[in-house]
């Protein structure tokens, strides 16, 4: 076997997992921004500033005040948001042909599950918790399995409902809707 054939075999074995080639490391920063990356970082920073502003009005400035943790969390959110803004600004614009922000954040599966969640909210007062939750779980699993494993999805959903009802109704004594 020649060296070129050996290198080709090694390359084929290393890439047999179906992963995209990332060069020497999978941890190399991406060259292009994701759609909406700068906007999300700005929104996160604004929410951090608002959180800090509202935490200022909670209590005094002592270290044992209840507002210490909201202030700390807000500072962390602000710092991470600013770091994300700078990192995103250093990247190139999104790749040509990349989806817009809406299509990137809401692929078809997300939209279908959100519609199922809306139907769950509408059916909850009419069918009550157990039936509507079972239908939502089983329907979601069947959809995400693309119509395969129907019986398995129905059984897993039934088992999950038994465990949920047992824990919340009989252990925690929560009255389910």
C-alpha cells in the first residue's frame, strides 16, 4: 500500500462518523456570524442592565441584602453580553445563502412543537391535566420520531404520566388541573 493510499484510508476512517471537517480542531472559532448573533447579544446586555436597575431598588447596599444575587446575576449577564457583542463583531457577516433570523431560530420542528403547545394550552381546561399532557407528550414524541416507534412513544408517555401524577398528586399533594 502506498503512502497516498494509506493517507486516504486514514482520512476516510477519521471522517466516517459523518461529522463535518473542521480542520485540526473542532474548537476553532467559527469564521461567520450566525444570523441574529449581534442582536441577541445586545438584547441580553439590555436585559442585564434592566435587571441590575430593578435590583438597585430592592434593598440597601449591604452584602447580606436580598438584592445581592440579582445584582450579581445581572453583572454576569451584562459581562457575557458585552463579550458576545465583541466576539460577534470580529466575525465575518453571515455566510451567503444562510437562513434569515426567523428561519434560523424557528425551523419547522420548532414551529410544529409550538403549535402543539398552543393546542395543549387550549385543551388543558377541557380535557384536564392527565389526558391533555399525555396527548401532548405522545404526539410530540411521534412527530419527532417522524411517525416511527408509535407504540413505544405511547408507552413511554403513559409511564411518564404515571410517574408525574404519582409524584405530584400523592407525594407533593399538588392538585392537578
